[in-house]
C-alpha cells in the first residue's frame, strides 16, 4: 500500500472567498450519482489561460496508465497520486491562479486502470467554497475527502466549516465511485491557528493615481518581521489577490500563526501590484501592525514604481526600483548605488549615477536617475547596473546590466534585480573535474523536513564555473557558483545561485580521484533560508 497526501506542501490551499450564492452539492441530499461508469475521462475545460511559467514545476509528469488517461483528456497532473491494490487516485487541473494554486481541477479515480469516476460533480477552484483539500484512499473501495466551506461572514483566510464525504467504489462489471454520506461541521478552533480574527491582519490596498488596474493585475501582500537587521527576515504570512477586473481599494485578510508572533518584535505590512512580470506599484514605506501598540487593520497606499508620489518633473530621468528575491532585511546603514554605462564598456566611467539610502525602508527601493542627453551617443547602447552595500560591505549587485532605450524624456518601470554578492577571492580557472558519489545523506532548507540524498555530482569547468547537483527523494537540487579553493583533495565553491533561485555561501567538497568523499556547506543560504548538507 502507498498512501500520499493529496497536495504537496507548495499546493496547500489557503484563504478563499465567501460562500457561493448557489447551494453547493455538498449541502444537498445524496441523489443520483454523477458518475455513470461509462469509462470516459471528462475533458478538461477549454479556452483556459495557459499555466504561468512560474507554476510549471508543479506539473507532475505522467508515470502510469491512469496518469496518461488524465493527460490525454487535456488535464495537467499535480500533487501525488495514491494507490491501494488496483485502485488509483489522480489529481488533474485546467490551470492555476496567481499563487500557482490549482483552478478548474478535479480528482479522478481508476480501478484496474479503468476510469471509475470523479470526487466532485464539477470542477473546483482553490479560492471558492467547496474546494477539495484532502482525499485519502482508505482501502481498495473506500475513499474519504474533505472540502473547505465558507460562510458569507468568513474572512478570506478563515473557512469556518468543512465537509467530509465518504465514497464507495461499487458495481458489477462496471465499477463506479459513489458519494454515500456528507457531514459538514465547524472547523476546530486550533486548526492551523487561523480560525479566529485575533490572528488576522486586514485592510485595503489602494493608490492615489486615477488610473485603472489591468484586468490581470495581481496584488501581493506580506506580513514581515523587520526587527532584525542583516539577518534573514521572516515572512510571517503572505497572499496574492487576483484583481479580476476589480479596482482599488482592494480588501485583504492575512492570517498568521500566533506562535510566530513575539510581543516585543516589530512587524509590518508591505504590498505590490504586478501585471504579469511588470511591477506597477509598490509600498515605499512600512505599515506597522499587531505589536507595540500597532493596529490589526491598515490602509496600505502603494505608489507607482519609481514615482513615490514626489518625483518632480525632470525630463531626462530613469525611474525604477532595486530589489532582490531573498527574504533578508537590510540594516539602516544600507544604500543602493545605481549607474548608467555604455553597454560596450560596462566597466567604464558611468554616464550618470546616484546613491539612494535605505534608512528604515526595505526592497523594492524606488530610485530616480537623472541624465543629460548631451552625454548620450544615439549610436550607442546603454544599460543600468546597481549594487547594495551595508556598512560599506557589498551585499548585492546586478548579475548583468539591464538595457535601456534613451531618446530623451522619462524612462519608467525599470526593475533592477540584484543577487547576493561578496568581494571574496577571485575564481580559480584552468581546472576541469567531474566528480560523483552514490550514498546516503540529507539536505535541509530552513525549518523544512530534511530530504534524503542518494547521489551527488560535482562539475568544474576551465573558466572557473562550478556546480553541485544533489539528487534525492524530492528530485534534484543544483547549486552553481565559482571555484575559489582547490588542492589535491578539496574543492571550495562560492555559491551564487540554485537554478532560478538566489543562493550564497560556500560548499566544500572532499574527493579522491573522481569520487566524492564528502560534501559540507558553510553559511549556505537559499532564498534567505539556511541550508545544511550532510553527504
């Protein structure tokens, strides 16, 4: 028997909207079964928005006949499959929302690789009443499932009820799934520490400009611990709200775990509005909440990127923000330097530059960079670069310049993404190695459960590039960087990234011949969380 949770940790459903105006099937007596036993998997809905590229790593590759039957019908697989004897349960979705949560999804049941039915008569959306959150294959012919229920008075974060459905797989020559009983009850007060409003921050997101939001805009709201400088900042809670054509002010309810709140610690709300990958608005100040006499309800005002509401009327100016992806708070003695250079000479003298102190602010940090057209050669290309220093020490910098087109006037909406950096040793070049090891170890990121490792591979190239790939029970994790230490039995790699994620620190590899003896991490950080490796 193999029994797995329906959703992976990255797909746990959170805050949803109020109860539907129509009576849910979960509130009606069990009548005629929607599963007919005809063996045909329902087709996925048509004309859906394609799944965002940021969410594609949550799509599971089919590895069974049941999986392939679902994907042939147009669904994308997500979460783990379950199996008990000849019975298999598979999850399929049509697309995702702005937080990569499944929408237009259902759960499909197969017996002897023949389709036996779904667990809901209609597709479901993660942010609606009646969303399926957990299903358990109890035996070869018994399934239980839980659906979250929301009254009109419930906060978006906090469903007050759940419905539990018991299914039976029955029939003669054609086995079908049938819902036998439904029980709806209040959720326990302690479930997830999100059931009462004394652990909810609420408010509105708005801006002062008389400009309509794009229909596909996504509003991100975060509750952040900002009490510690130069250490990994804790994001206590976060949510994304699809505008869906709505305009500001837009309400939010952000639930948090009480155990993460300390009365003497400072917490703030930050928000931003994006249209796809384009940042439109962001907070340019912090909004303290919860502790130290601060409220639980706030009006958050966001400003246009680069504007800050007081940018003046300079004709030749570049406006944008400097930001990074790590969840790290900067100290008050931090500053960002932004400069404009000729793309043909990126290390040459800047055409224009500015320095913006952080003070008590955090990223994204708005900037304005004025320039003179007399310094611009219209036959040349130009790019922006940036770096962040704390107490004079380099912390972040752009990996490559961001091209800008300068024809006079204002250049808006430039986002400079900086990555972790340091002024450490120069990379060692001229070495080429390919090392590997098969064994047992583990990797742990932050407070997450450690993952078992069974294989490691290290590659070093002549230009100094180096990579460490760790393969385990949850797939593979790759760290890329530069070779900064080398002798006959030890390598030191200064880590710069992990795929598309930011990473920093060092990995030390002991080896003999082409075999790895051990791998250890030194101050290794992945997206702001400490990483421990034992292999």
